[in-house]
């Protein structure tokens, strides 16, 4: 079941972007996703990690479960946004077959802020992310077929997508990968990819809105039954 915030606030998407170049295609993906979400009447918070100068390093005294562990201001701020989110979206390029260090650092420091090894083993739901929808947009200069030949695509899917969905209790919103994204990108190809981003954003918005409407209808029906 998808997660929904307790009040009747607009459905909210937190988009985490991990690319250092402001004119990158990854930025275009994040911008198109956010603009589409807003056009659908939902809210989008873009977290451009490089623009925020996000520090990906998990320090010894900030590890979950450590005695005296306390959250830094930047992590507290991100967790505050995630608590209000219905959808968490990652946008990143593949470097050497894996997400950039700044994305992994966001997982280590923010998503994993309260998740201890013991809670993972015991399948204890994550207090912040449980029930949220998780979606990904990734790019690579190589083709997906080449990544599959090298075993990198399966590694990414198993070690990042499926693992994160499992340990944090999130719902699968899909992983869209765009291949052969290079500096001299064909304009028509770029338009087609951004159209795919828009379609995915609209699908997620529609699915969330329908689920919220269904939940509201069930609650209203339950209230009527209780009143009889």
C-alpha cells in the first residue's frame, strides 16, 4: 500500500539529483519530472545535492546505533522533507557502473540515519520511508546491453534498487534508464527521453491520486457504517 501523509496536503515528491553539471541531461530529467508533477497538482521538492554542497561522508559518530549519535543539521533537514514525502525519486548518472558517491552518501547519511543492522535483520520498518514509493531515473554514456554484458546492470538492480526497496520498506515506482547519453546528444532523442520522463511522472501522480481517493472513500464508508 502506498504511503500518504496524515493530512489532506498535496501529494509530495522529493527528487534527489546527483550530477555536478548544471547543464547536464540529468538536470533536464529532474526539471521535467518536477514540472510535470506540479502541472498534475502535486508538489515537488528538488534536492540538487551538488548545489546544496551535500557532504556524502558518513562520520564515525553519526553512524546509526552509535552511543551519543546525533543528527547533523543537513540530515535533519532532508529527513524532514522525506517525512512529508509520498514519493522519493533518485536521478543520477552511472559512473563506472554505479551511482555517484554523492548519491551513495545520501543513502548512507540520510536514508539510513535511523536504520541499524539489527533493524534490517529483524525486518523492522523504517520510520521515515516505510510505504513511500521509490523511483529512479539513471543515465549512462554506454548502452544498457554493454552494461548487461559486464554484469553491471544486474549488480545495480540487485545491490541498489531491490535492496533499498527491501530494507526501507518502500514501494517500487520503477527504474527508467536512458542509454547512450553523451555530450553531443541528438535533440530528437533527448526530446523522446524527456517525454518518457513526463509520462512516468504522470503515471506516478495518477496512481498516487487514485490510491488516495480509494483510501478516502474507504474511510468515509467506514465512518458511515460506524454512525449507523
